[in-house]
């Protein structure tokens, strides 16, 4: 099968490295200078240092030729959410099946990925999302990873399995695109909350409570947006939440840890050097929840901290002072 990965960040590079062992794969790099560095050094020093690019992987900054290469195969969009609409617009009307890796909400509209795709390519059913508990570095190293490919097009899901499923990478399928995307997006906000609690040294009890109640918030919002409840007990719900909230490679968790230390958010983002989608989408999550009358107190607490309306200590106190209620 012929594959093209659009975007040479950490995840795009990791996926391209993984697929090039079995498939004819091209990695598109937006910046020609960055592309030349990857070609010359055989490594993505900026986003995935220490991982050698296989000789079989073709790295190119020629968008049209990379897209044409995947005709009849699979295109994987690996840009941040901010770049998804542009990538979808640039693809020809008869492009191959398309999956995106980005997790979050589009700035301004507040749309999830499938809503962006519906607006940009309203007649294209061969689109979907690839998500789940995964750090790019571990996937690139060939460590066991499980993801879920979600689309209303069953053939596209099976194509994703044929392209990606292997010894170190398991691909499950789902038709619940909304649930998979809500889980992948909102868990970043919950990871910030858990990072704050861990940074404040509140203990393992607090961490378990935040993760559990965070999953309840994610599920409530997802169901209100049309998702199936059971999706949130799977890879893109519970699995991704646990990984991002507790893993040391999590950028969103790192944001929470540094907020607990008292560092200002602008300095944190500069120090991080990578996109932390939870910071970008927390306010949007809260806005969409309020529009559906969905109660999301942890999300609201995170937004207050990010926007400087409360300290981590104040926000945690308010959460603990909430009235008792049935668990479900």
C-alpha cells in the first residue's frame, strides 16, 4: 500500500517511520529547510531526536507529489488541529482515504475534527480519525501501542488496519467518530488538572479521584454531542486519559506541574517548545459544555487557572467544597 503522512512533527514522523517498514511511505515536510535537514541528517532532531529515519522513507516538501503518491492508498494528516482545515482543502476532490491524528478543537469555531471535515469536504465519507493512548517516541521505538481508527466508512477503517496493524502496533476500529474525538481532545484538559494536583503533592488519592471524575466529565460532554457512552471506556477515553494524565512524556501534564510551581503560563509554553493542546482547547471545551448544559467543574477549574482567575490552591479548594451528590 502507498501512504503519505502530511506533517513532520513528532507523531507524523513516528507514524512514517513505523509504516515505511512495510509500505511505500512518503513524509511531507512543510518547511523546505527542515525537509533538507531531515534528508541530510536522517533524523528529525527538532521533534523526534534519536530516531533514525529508515532509508526507504521518502521525505519531501512537494505537497502535490506526496498527495499523488498516495492515490489509491492512505493519507494521514499529522498537523496540529489548527492546520487540519488547510490540509483538507488542499487535497483534491478524489483524494484517497484520509485519517487525521490531531486531537482538539479548532480555534474560533470550536469544531472537532469531524466537524471541520464536514464543513470543508461535505460530500467526502472516506475520512476519519486515528487516536488512542500513545506517545510518539514509544511508537517510533516499536514499543507496544494500541490505537483506534474511527470513521463512518467501514472500508476506510479496514484500510487503516491493513496499513498500520503489526507486531508493535494494534489498530482497533470504531464508527463512533464523535466519541473518539471528544475523548482524545478533552483528556488533555484533565491531564493539566492532574499535573496541577501532582505538582501540589496532593497524593495518589487525589490523582485517582481527578482521573475518575475527569472521565465522567468527558463522557457527559461526549454523550451530549452524540457519542456512545461505551466509547469512553475504550482506548480513546479511559486509555488516553490515564496515559496523558500520568505519563512523564505528557506535555499537558507537564503544563499542570509547572503551573503548580507558580510559573506563568507564557513562560511554561516557551519552555515546553511543543504544542500542548489542552491549553489551547480548555476554554472551548467549557464553552461547548455550557452550550449543552453539561456540568464540567474540573474543566472550569483548569480554565480559571489558565486564564489567571484563580490559583491552583483556590481552584482545588472550590472543587473539594462542591455539594455532595450521587456518583452517576
